[in-house]
C-alpha cells in the first residue's frame, strides 16, 4: 500500500501477512488448511477496513482529503466531463496554473468548469504552487465565469486547495481584493452554479470559487475557515493539538451538512476516492447531472435570490445588551 496513513497500519500488516502466505505456503501449512488460512486473513482484512473507514475521526478524514493519490481537478475533467478545452490567462498579469478552467461537456450539456489543481510530484507542485492560487488565478476564474454567464453556460467549480497563496507577490497584486470581487460577482451571475469540494476546502481560497446555488462535498473532504494545524497553533499554541482542532472546527462533510453549509455529500468508495477513482467519478457525475437538472428548472431570478439568501444566512450571531449603569 503506497502512501500509507498511520491509521491504515493494521490493514497493511494483514496484507503483508497474506502476501507472505501466498508466496511461501510451504512454510505455513498444507492443502485445505492453507486455503482456509488465506480466506480467514482476507475476511479479517475486509472487516478491519470496514471498522477503520466507517469510524474515522475528523483528523483522519483530513488526512484522506490530502492523500497524494486522491483524484484532482484534471483527473475529473477527463473522467466526469468530455471535450475539455482549457482557457489560459487572466488578461491582466499571468496564467496561474494553480487554477485551471475551460469549456467542457457534462453529458449532453455544455458547461464551464473551473478548479484548483495540485501537482503529483515536486516539479509539478512547484508549477501548480501546490494548488494555492495567486490573484491572477482568481481573476482568470472570474474571466471564465463572466464568459459562461454571457453565453448562458452553467458553471461548475471543483475545489481542492489549502488556501489562496499568502506570499508577498500575492499581497502586492491584491489577493484579498481578487477573492472579494469573485464573491460579489458570483452572487449575481444568472446561470446555474455548482461547487464541489473534492479534497481540501481551505479558507477564502476555496470560497473564492465556492459561491454557488448548490455546494456539494465528497465524503472524505473538508471545508474550513482555517486548517487544523493553523487552528491548533493559534488556540493551543501547540501543533500536537491538530486532531483536537479538527474535531472542534467541525469541518467534515457530515458536520457541514448538519450545519447547512453544504447541500449534499457525494459518497466515496470505502477507503477514499483514491481507492477507486472510476467509481468516484461515476458517482460525482450522477450528482452533478441531477443537481444541474434541478437548477435548470428554476427561473434565473429565483436562483439568484436563493443563492444570495443562502450565503447571507450563514453563521449565527449573539447580541448582548449592557445596562447604562454597567457601561
């Protein structure tokens, strides 16, 4: 098992035992007893996998969301969509390769797909800036969304980023302003918008392409205002409190659905999306087709009104009044 996570060790140990038994049966047992032993280990592996993956902690789900073999935006563009034609550049500064987008087909419907893209190796991660977009990435995304709105094409965004890039260059080119403009403009587009968190959904970097009529999230993804590591450093002054922070933040798909911050959870195969990318893609496509079909039945004015109300309704506020004497 490549890229083994800590909580997957019991499965790996059983798999190694099974492989050893299959390679050298003469050192273990003979005949029917040998076959029975192999079958028992297989059953034990399946049961262990089920017990582990059906009872994951929030931090373990964050680890799965960051798994290096998890499907990325470009993977889904090949498996879920067809005829993808990438469009480059923001027409202002540069082409940010951490943000990709262009025309594609979802079944018979032409759409505009935009998403953050990580790299598979060090060289590609440097080129993609580890999936953390610069201001020009968000401005490119906005350019494509305006084009989609002009031609009446639904917009689909795929979110997988730890956050927008916080470097000096990004600040000099106004990263906060670029994200803020996207939030404002996405509220007003007349076409249907669907956002899907396919891995990490970090802070404003995710929200910069996340204002949508429907927000979906893959089962082992997370969506949060801050990373668990950042939260642990601020609140507990201790990086070892990361697991505690992940639980406190309530960033898992189940928590987000209960809080009303997402509209649906896309199931993943047992063990995560990377264990069966084909099945994950098929499921995601079904959810996207169904969601777009529902949105297409709504008048555009109703969609915009509901979208605005949806995001304005996020969060709860507690107001307290102090008496004049206390003041």
